[in-house]
């Protein structure tokens, strides 16, 4: 499979725990995006990487959220001290310098 | 900031009916416009796009025309099939500074097509 892959697909955690999601973009894509999608809403932009540089962060990304792309390939999104409001689908997408944005199937987070 | 407004669903149609899903946008500059589709249990997929005014995007029988004068990008299909049942998202791509381009999505419209 040469698409964008995300892991895990579903994570259930208790409030206050930390969780980490991983995204493996399409190999030649240097642009990587994270989005959050809640029920009945469209995806909301969280953050954007060009290679290993994090160029933009949404105000939605509170201090409890951190994203990295250390070698310009895979990326991780960590949420510390999870809250019930963090329950959502976290989507990763990648693209080349120009062109279509390809999305992964998402990582669904449920915070109990 | 940039925003996208699309008609609320759900929309239920009989097979072979005509489909229109309205989408309007607010943006500075000249964004590119997209329709994405999300089939049950799958990720978002690009359905069609248009990069400048009066462009028409088309794919799988779906069409949408970039109308700058009405800031709209309505999705249409002449004859829907059961397999078209999905959630459809209108989106715009705009430059947000510092070399960053950002996709802004509408809330999505769920389409159900019944035989």
C-alpha cells in the first residue's frame, strides 16, 4: 500500500493519559498536514510540516498537543493529559510541492 | 478568515435522481476549490477540483464550476447511484503565509441514495 498510513486506527484512553499517533506519508511527499474531525463537522486544520520544519500551527493546537516530523518522513502527534473534548478523528494528509492532498484513514481517539 | 459553507444534510435521493449540493466560500485572494468524498469506513478522497474562475472540475459524473462572481462551487450529478452514498466536503486551498497553504473544509453533506 503506497498511500498515507496512520496508526493506531482507534485508541481508547482514560482522561489524563497521554496518547501518540503516527503518520507515514507517501514517500515522495514533503508536505504533511494534521487535521482533526469531530462528528458532523468537516476536518479542521491543526498543523503543517514542510520536510521537518513545522511551518504553521492552528490555535486549536493547545499546549497539550505537540507534533514532530524529525527526519522529514513520518510524523507523530502527541496529546498530553487527554480530555474528553479531545475525542475526535485525527487525520493526516500529505502532498508534493504542488498537487493533490492525499489523506490517511485517520486515527479515532475516544477519551473516557 | 477563509470559510466554506455548504448545504446541510442529510440528503436522501432515489437512484437516478439529479443531485445538487451547494457550496459557497469566503476567501481573500484566489483560492483553489475542491470537493472531497468520504465513503463509509474510508478516508477522504479528492473528487474534483478547480483552480481558477470559470474552471469546471469533473470526475465520475460529478461536476462543479468555479463561480467567482457568486463565490460558489456547487456540486452536481445528473443521475446518482447507490454507490454514491457518502459524505461530501467542499474545501478551499489558500495561502496562509510563511510558505504554508491551508485547506479549509465545509461541514460536509451526507448523501444517501436509495434503490
